[in-house]
C-alpha cells in the first residue's frame, strides 16, 4: 500500500515538472524575437543553436547553451578555480583555527573561573562545616554545663538522711528505781527538701567480747510483715526504734562482759523527678559508762562495716511498694 502511494507521487512529480518545462518552452517561443535577449547564441554554441531563425534562444535552447558555456568555462579555468578553492579553503582553515583558538582560550578562562569558584566554595564549605562543628561543640558544652548545674542543684538541695544520735531513756518504777531502758535512733534530714516514700528499720543484738564476726550479713531481725512509710522534712529529725534494753543486759554492757551493736537502714526518694532511690546504712556499738543504773551515760562508736550512703552501702535500696491495709 505504501509502495504504491510513493510510486504515484513520483509519477505525479515527474509529470508536473515536465508540464512546467513545456509551458516555459512554449512561452519562450513568442519572446525569442523580442529585443533585449538574455542569451545570444554564438559560434561556440554549435550550428543547431545558431540557425538565425530567432534572435534569441528559447527556454530549452538557452538552458543547453548555459550548460555548455559553464562546461567550457570550467575547462578553460580549471586551475584558477582550483587555486581559488584552495585559497578559500586556506582562509576557512585559518578562520576555523582562530575561532577554535578563541574558543579554547574562552574555555580555559571558564575553567580557571570554575576552578577558582570551586576552590572558594570548597573553602567556604570547610569553613561552614568548621563553624557548625564549633557551634555544635559549644551547644554540647552548654548542655553539659546546664546538666551539671541541674545535677549540682539536685545534689545540694536534695534530702540527705543520716544518723544524728542515739538516746538512752530510763523507765522507772513508782519508787523511782530504774525498771528498764529504751534505746532510740534519731534520723536527721540535713537537706533542704523533704524525703519521699521513706522506710527505715533498726536492729540490735548482743555479742560476746569478740564483737561482730567478719562474715556477719547484717540481716533484719524479726522483719515486720507491714512497713509504715514516714516523711522527714528539711533540716528535721525523727526518733525511731524505742528498743527495750533490760537491766541485766545493760549491766553486762556497762561491765564489758558483752557488747551491744545496733544496725539498720533508711530507704527514701527525694522530690526531684528522674532521680534514683537513696539508701543510708549504719552500724555502731553502744557503750555505757557512769554510775549504774541511776546515772548511765551512753556513747556510740561507728563499726568498720555497714556504714555508708547510696553507692557506699552493702545493699541497694529496695523499690518502694505502697503499703496495704493490715
């Protein structure tokens, strides 16, 4: 289908051009006798074109005459044409070289500009990265300093519970004689904020003259099933324990026949959010002196173990569990 259409167009084109040539030839015949010819046949154009029938050549004859004259011109001036073409080619080559050279120089300038720009941009980028790194480091240092200040503020103002003193109170009969003694441990909060979820426990036990053995585990004696939490305000103190000390045992301690030790702990939170639970452990020996039993004086001496706060303690603070009703 496509081949037949192409063949039809080719035939149509040939017919149209043939018709143009025929029309031009027909129109040139009446004009052949008109004055002012564009092409005059001469003796070089051949006898067939110089038959003196017309003053001017018709269209087809004129076309043939022009082709013949062009051929003769090329034959007579072939060297000149080659020389002229050579000159034109040389000039074109020179112009092309100059244009190429200018393009090369422009490219070199552009490359130099790009290299300078790239180097400048690289320096600026490195400077920007260094400035950003310095800013990040400064921000990090500021954050660390702020964090340290917050930690210092927490540490200075948080609750800190420790043993302030131990008291010995005498319970007397109606005749003013001593019936028994009571030992109390006084906890104090030396911080500027109150405690939270505070639990304490105090133990006491009599040992022989050798004292507490090295492998002693400092257990809680008769641990109650239910612990009652307490609160200790800033710069406040509270007495816990009230442990009875019978006269016979007190006399042994006074006479140095045996030794009495007390130990215990206090677990608590401070009021600052996100902080760990705290713990204080203690252990000391009770020493009695003076006149027995009317005028006893109590002193206490720290033991070599089970004394410390937080990471110095033998045990970690137990998680706080809200007490339930008995």
